[in-house]
C-alpha cells in the first residue's frame, strides 16, 4: 500500500498562485468577470422559468449528462498543459440552443463544482473553470443573438439546416474564447510564451471540440423529436472516450516510467528538444541530473520492494518541488533528471537544485524505520555548456559525479574538470608521456619544530613543466590522474624518485625523512607495501626514511583491505601521517583505530589564525584532541611569525609553510638542509632566529 505522501494529487495546477503575481491577477480578473456574467444570467432567467424547466424529465436528464460528461473528459494528450476536453460540451451546447444561456451556464457550473469536489480540485481552479466556461458560452450566445436566436425555457429553439451559419459562428466564438482564456492561464502558470502554449495545445483541442460542438445541434434536434432518444448519444461518446483513453494509455506507457509515473528518457528527449528549439535569445535551458546517495544500501538491506516505495516518494517530492512547466523524469535506477525549459541564469538553476535537495532531506518513514535521503545534483545549461540534449545530459552527468566525489551536493559543469573533454584527454596523454619520459620533478618543503626550528622532515611535492603550457598546477593534473589508470604509475614514480633522493641525503649524513602523498586508490593496491619494501632494500634505507601522507577521506572508507594495507605499512616501520585534517570527513573512532603517528592540520584554518577567532578555536581544539590521542600535530600554512608564535603557544609541535621554508628543488633543498642542520646553525641562540625563514 502506498504511503499517504504518494497518494496525494501531483497536479501542480492545484497549487494556489502567489497573491499579486501575474497569474493571480489574471485568474482574479477572469473569475470576477465570469461570475458577474453568471449572476446577470441567473437574474435574467428568474426562478419561475427555472422551476418550469425543472418539471420536465428532459431538464434533469440533460443535467445528469452534463455532470457525467464533465467527469469523463476525452484525453487527447498526456500533456498536463493540454488537459482533457469535457464531453459535457456537447450537451451544454445543446442546452444553450434549446433553453438559452442562463440554464446552460447554471448546469455547467454545477457540473464543474461536482467534478471539483470528487477530484479534490483547488477552489481557485474550480472557480476559474466556471468563469471561463461562462464567458465562452456567453460569447456563443452573443453570436446566436446576431442571427436573432435567443431561446428561453418558456420558448425553446430547435435549429434546422438554414441555421448552420449561426451554429458555426457560435461554436467558433465558444472555442476561441475558451481556448484563449485557458492558454493564457497555462502560459502564466508555466511561465511560457502564449504562442508556445497555443502551438502545443490548439490542434488536439480543436479536433475534439469541433466534433463535440458539431454534435450539439443534433442533440437539440433529437430533444425536440423525442427526449427518450437523447441517452443514445452516450454510446458514441463512450466509444470515443474508450478509444482515446486506450490510445493515451499506450502513449503514456511508451513515454513514462512504470514505477513512478514520471516521464522517461524518451519523453525527456522530446521535451528538451522542444525547449531548445523554442529558447529565445538570452534565455537558458537547464538540465539537472540527480543521483540518490547510498540508495544501493536500502535495496541490499531491505529489498527491492522497499526501495521501489522509496523511489515513489522521491518522485512525488521532486514533482512538488519544481516550478510549473519544469519536467521531472526518471532515467532508471535511482537516477532522475529535471528539465528547466526556461531559466534566467545559473543562480536560478542552483536555487531549483537547492530546493530539490531540501525536499529530499526530509526523513522518510517506511517499514517502521526512518530513512535520511540525500542526493548529488549536476547542472548543465544551454547554451553555456552544451548545444543539444546529448551533450547536456553528458555534461550534467559529469557535474553530478563531481558533486558526488567532492561531497558538495550541487555542482555546475566545468570543462576543466571533465575527464572526457578534448582538452583534458590531451592533457592526460601528455601526462602519461611525461611520466614515461621521467619529466615530472619533485620539490621539497621542510617541516620544522616550532619550539627550536629543528628540521623534522620534508614533504615531496610533484611538479610538472609542460613544454607548451609551461608549469601545470598539481590541482589541475592530480585529480585528472586520480580519475584514470595513471595514478598508480605516478605514485610509483614519486616513491622511486623520493627514495633515490632520500638515499643521497642519508648517505651524505642528512637523516631527513621524506613524506610522500598517497591516495585512497593507492591504498587499494595490495602490492604497495611490497613495492615500498623493495625500494627501501634497493637504496639501503631504513623504513624511517620514508613517510606516507594519507588524506582524511580515507577515514570514510570501510573496506577491510585498505585497513590491512595500512596495518602492513605500519608493521614495516613506515610512519603514516593524516593530511588535511579538519576538512569535514573525520571520524574519531576510525582515527583512533588507524596506526597514524601524525596529524596535519589543514592550512585553511591555520592561515586565518590571526584574523578569525573561530579558526583559532578550531586549531586549538584539534591540537588538544590530537595530543589526547597520543599523536603529534603539524600545522600547514604557516605564513607569518605571528601564526608560528600562536601555534607554539597552543602547544603545536611542528609547522610547515612558505614563511618557514618554501618548496625547493632537490639542489636548493640540499643546500638549505646542510645550512640548517650544520653546527653553525645549531649554535645559534634565540627561538626567533631559529624560526626565521631562510
């Protein structure tokens, strides 16, 4: 059984317009004018004539047929903007010709109210439907009046062949007014140009309205001959309704997802291509790709039936969180797409994405359990990021994975981060050639004790000088390598080069350990400890000559073989350092279990120590926490004497930063280390002199 959240109506037209908005103003104006026309007509009819008509079985028969026709519209399109054409039109048009305008609009109003109550329509929608039908029939009655036709219950009118021009003009007036009123409302509701709405809806509606209005005079003729024959019109209407419904159902199945009822990929393509074709100058089209986080755990733990119900709830929430006119589609599994046919700018697209995430984060209760949902959303815009649907989908997919990998929730497509873009593929090819040719270089940045300036070690930093691009930032090529097969080769390259440099220093009497950064993917490689042990043996180095820095993201990894690799490295005597601590992925339980000896405080906190009390409290808390766990802390980003002094006062043992020592080439680092670790420097007095940059 579906939850109440799923069972509620998903028709966005039942959401009340914001007071003062163009849609609210328009609906109010139509309702006021329409009800005024209805009131004038009923005053004109009078209770006497209405009571006289109500004594006849024909009156009540027609009233029932009008109500039933309103409840069973002919659906010619699955589009919500087109909607259905009520079969009550045929009978109400017949009542208009036979009994006159007041009786016709009264029957139509009652039918709309009954339909609204049974289907739980919003009050503003019911009132607008009454008003626009009243105005349409008033226009039709005015057309009849041009030909001198003005029936009343006391003086009914029956058309004949000579009245075809009058009937044609009245039918045209009715359709023109009703179609115009509805199209303007839809255009304001979905924020589309009215011409776009007219092109999309006028054709199917004209065919059905033409048939129903054309049958209305025949109903009137039959009424005059024998009212008992009027119900026979139900049979052809039922056949038309059944055929249209069957066709619509097949069309719906082909273009919609069977589980959630949302549009599928086929429908999304059609709607996107329409939006791209109709996009005006300076107008953007947005495509959002949304993937649920950790949804696989629900399926694996509780089974697919619970997962399916959760997807239905997600579909309901997404449909109720977008703007009118936006399209929510399910592409498969836990992946959804949202088309924004008209979006002002990137900021507006992010607002929609943020609203979707907020809606999804509300807890869901199923099977006696509460689920906390979240999603990663990627955004691509036309024409900023792609010119067609396929590229929009591909690039929103790239952005979505960026959001998932970075745990940021929402990301726009950025060409520089697209591993599939020609530029990045070219850069990846050049990077592989640089690795094979040994063109990557290592620079070294010292790490010193803040108390006395003694050198504790150096960190190896990878540098790449591209023959055409010049220096390429590690921020640009390291993420590229991490997304490819090349990261393992780069790690092996860096370890070999660092060990070779360490051997030169250690054999020259400079016993300084070198720290090398390794990623979570490197730790998945079970051969890493063996390769490291072989390298230490080749260069005749102790395990203390090398340190491995692992990112804090490793704490989020549950896999046992990663923990096994870390334990093996620690058993070898290789010290482990936890890098970038404090950036949001920490787990104190896992930190305590990891055999790390050092924690490096992220530079984003350290750099603002002198100007941000909040950052100072954070750094102080981390230093105290790390000390309580029996570990050492190292502050990254030490850029001034003031910061170094404050860190030392907090009890932080060591620091690293450009003020203490900038990254240097192997030759520069050798000169620096010999000077720093020589007897002359060791004899200096004063902490300030020891900490001063060189």
